[in-house]
């Protein structure tokens, strides 16, 4: 596909798509470290807080910008 993608498509593929996968991988890894360590409260807190904060950030971003 060399030469077939626009600069915008390349930017999306490298930062958007790959960045999203690496961020989710880090979130999953951190959550499982807490779970395997027996930190059930912080495991659940990490998941709930991450999801809620992301939803709030999305909402604010969509309303403010």
C-alpha cells in the first residue's frame, strides 16, 4: 500500500489506531497486575474510574469544542 495513503490516513494509522491499541494494552496490563496481586478494590477502582473519566472527557470535549 506504499504511496496509496494520504498524509491524514498515515497519521490516523500511526497515532490513532496504534496509539489506541497500546493505551488499551497498558490499561489491561495494569488492571491484571492489580487483580493478580489481590488488590481487588484498586482493580475495580482502576476500571470504573478509567471508563468514567474517559466518558466524562469525551462528553466535555464534544460539548466544548
